[in-house]
C-alpha cells in the first residue's frame, strides 16, 4: 500500500549565494525560505490571485516574478523605472502576499560570522536545509498532519508524503542537494527520525506560483536581519506568517545562524 500524499506542500527558494569565498560585505547572508501551503489554498486562492495579478500588469501570465529583476527594473519589469508605476505595482504585490494563506520558515546564515566562528564551516545551503526541514516538520506535527514520536521512527514512514519543491541550479548542485536532503530525511536530524519529505526539482521557467512567492520573500527577510532598523514593508507583510512557538517567531519561523 502506498503512503498517501499530505494536504500540504513546500516551496523553497534562496537569496544570496551559499558560497563561502568572496563574501559580499554588503549582503554577507545566505537565506533559504520555506513557503508552506495547504494545497487547497494554493489551488483555490494563491495561484489564481497571482495569475490575475499578471494578467492585470502584463496581459498574460507567462512572466516569472523574480525579486532581483523587479528590484532592478530588468527585462519584463523595465516599466518599473517610472516611480509611480513601481509604487503601485509593489503595493498591489505586497497586498496579494499579505492576503495569501501560507506559513513561512526562513533560515538566515551570516556567512561572515560563520566563517569567523568555525575552522571548517559547514556548507550554508546544507545547514539551512537541515534547520528548515526541522521546522517544517514541527509545523506538520503542530497541525496534526504528521504524527510525533515513535511512529515516525519506523523502518517505513507512516506519515503522509510531503513534497518539497526546489529550483534547479545545475546537475552537480542538484545532485549534492538531493544527497543531503535524503541524508537528513533518513535520520540525520535533531530527532533522528525518518521524515517522509520528497524533493522535487523544478525548472526556473516552470512558472510555479509557490517558487515565485518564496523568491519574493527571501531577500526582504534577509534585509530585516541585516538592517533591523530600516523600514521594510515587504518583511512587515510576511512577519505574521512566520511560524511561531510560544508566541515568538525568533529561532522558530526565523532561524538565524550562527
């Protein structure tokens, strides 16, 4: 008998480079955002809202919303060089994200501090992946989607399968990620449990609403850590969606390391 699929899925995207060489002093962070959503909310509300937003601003839905291109007014977003148009566009996009029903886990690795603290620093992507999956697992248990405790340590996972969608980066990078992903799920985690996550690699051009929204939220969260006193409307929009424990998101929905 096959294990059923869960009602939730996860989209993962990043901000910054995971490389430890030539760290950018202006943005010395690697951020991994885990966009966690109930499938019924995704198909019934989030994807249609994003599609309608694209129809309104581009006349079609094939544009990929990419935070860097929007921020720098590149390609399809060149019209945003007009300040009034950009303000309206960003305002509507922020409202869409505020209204979207999803949960968020974000891991922020300060690479400069990481390098200074450890003689042989671990790979930032692998670190962030482990921290993030631990917290997604916590949400699934919290929501009653997965069982906690001994049941999840059985030889065959009894919890329903949760798909984790990540963007393809390159064959070597994807092979390394899949190996680390499977190692974590096989028990190399804080509870030494078997976790029934399944990784799915998606092409950048797949036009996935979930990947685009994960991409849009990653950098603003990184900036909230890097420059906490700076106004950050995008972070304010997603802060209530960060996973909480005992009324706090620090260390849970937002994990900073070291």
